[in-house]
């Protein structure tokens, strides 16, 4: 049966208001990236005890773990609050929590204050990781949903890069004080943005949903779109919304399986463990460029190639970019593992001191245009409204355990056996990941959220 193109089925609207909202949201993405990237410049200072109090190596490793493990609190909190308080209000609360976290870190006079600041920051990121993709997917047109979702990741990576730029050369206290201004700027600008029309319809606020659509589509003629959304929300919210439905309904279970697989691949191909410890990796590699400069180049590469993903995502599709990104990531991991293996067994690597930075740049470039961003984008695409928050919340708890576990595993394997061993583990896991993407991940490019659900239910092919 012939299918109309998406432009024929859904006439294009003026995207300018939606782009303005997304750009405002990206300020919080930058702020979240600052918190997430903080360990990169902070770890060398902490290992040198460059503080006014003592902290052991074990305490440092647990401080790194606390951040992702705070997701375990963030995700049930999001499930309870996001559908009650609303997307917009909840997101603003998270920005305020980030301000408190930076203030705590800036004034820390003991390890427990550092733990507390990092824990609050982790709660905020875990909740942002749920609420932000949902908010973006619910307010933007299908034509720009891909680029909007990828832009969030690019802004997040910019935050990681930014904290590395000034955090590497300033004290922990000073960098924390500077970072406070970013979530503050977000609060000042975001309070004027509209609530998600999907959420307003879920709460029965049809007129408020109409007003939000008029703002987002820059037109008074929103009746057709409002009626379509109402029917979709009515059908989805009339379905049972218990956690049981996530596993009892085949399409929900399939979406959850895909999301868990993508999140696993993200972390077991290096993921945040490599980002957190990249300055340590460059120190061990003993490359031809200082570890601080190498780290800045590493983060700049993530930023550059996550931006390239924004340009490519709606042209080549999610699945194709994932396959290419994961395959190139695997090649880079193999080369990096080989370098550290030769170094570990005392081969003369003096002629190869250029390779650690080159290999890490290739690795992060490969991840940046696909593997780092696309799983986050698809988080908001794979589930109907009645189970979306619960599904993403459970997946984020799993992701937190993966990030915390891989970070601790990386540190343990490197200190016990050498830097080559964690990279070899990542190689094996990435091989399985390529197979998973090829056989299990569907293409969602150019599809409405309802069409994606039809595909997962097996009613249409994509």
C-alpha cells in the first residue's frame, strides 16, 4: 500500500517558536553537562589532595559513583512528580536543585559535603534525563524532532567541554561558583515557555493545550492538530498505566527491550567511564601532549561530532547512524586496547606517543555522531503516554547502575591489571552491541509518536 511522505501527511508549520523553546531548554542541557563533566578536571586535583581537607582514592571513586547512582532516587521521583506537577514546573525545580548542588560543592569543607553536592547534581541529571526528552518530543513537530533531540545532546556535551576548559585551570571552588550562573540563566528564560500540550490534554486542560499549540505553531488554526492529539491522548491514557502494562503489552515490552539494549551498549562501549577518567587515561598513556590539553581536545571532539550528528540524524536516520557509529567505535577501541597492551608489556612506544590522543579523538568522534546521542533521542520515541514516564524511569535506574558499575570496574581493572584490560572488555561488549543494533533497533526517522507505536505493535512496517 502506497504511503504518503511525511510532508504530505503532516503539512509543515512555522518551526520558529518551537526552535526558540528548544534553544531555551538547551541552557539547562549545558548546565547538566557542567555537572556531568565535572569529574574530568576535578579527579587529578582530588588525587593530588589539592583541597583543604583529606580525601582517599577509595572515597574519590565512590564520589564518582554517587553521581549516576543518584538516578535511583531521581527516577522514582520523576515517575511520581512529572505527570502530576507537569513537564515545565518539574524541569524548573531541577534547575534550582543544580544551583544548590554547585553551592554545596563550592563551600565543601569535607568529603561528605562533596558527596552531598554530587548526589544532588546526580538526582537533577537523572530527572532531566527523563523529563527533557519527553518535553522536547511532545512540543516539536516530527520534521524537527530528530534535530531537536540531538541538539540537546550537543548542548549537554558543550557543558562537559566548558567545565573542562575552565575547571582544569581554576580551583574546584571557583569553577563551582562560575557554574552556578548557567542554571540561573535557564530559570530566568524558561519560565515564559509553554507547557507541553500533550501533558495539558492528559490533565483535561483543553483550552490551555490550545493556547500552548497556538504558541508552538505560531497560528490560531490549531483545531485539527488539537483534535488529533486529543484522540491519541484519550486512547493512550484510557489504557492501564501500571508498571505491569510495561511488561504485559508486547509493544511496550519491545520498546523497553530496545531502550535497555541501547543504554547497555552506550556504557559498555566505554561510555561515561572513559569521559570521567579521560585525563587519567592520558596520564597513563604518556602521550606527546600534556594530559590537560589532550583532555580539552577530547571534549572538543565530542562537541564537534555530536553537532555533526544533529546535521545527519534526519537525513540518514537513527538506525543507520547507530550502525556506522558503533562499528567505527569498535575499530577505535581495538586500536586503543592494542596500544595499552604493548605499553603494558614494556614494548618501546616512543615512536607511537602521538597515538593515544589520535586514537581517543577517533573514538570520541565515532561515538559523538551516533552512539552518544541517539539512544537519548529514542528514549522519548519508543513508548505511549500511559507508560512513558515509568518506562524511561526504570531504564534510567538501569543506566545509573551501568554508569556506576562501569566507572568502578574501569578503575578496578586499570589499577589491578593495567589500562589495556578495561579497553579489551569494551571491545567484546561493542561486538555484541553491533549485532543488537542490526537485528533489533527499528528506524523512527520522520515518524510521528503514534506511527512508532503502530510499528512496535506490528501493524505497519518502518
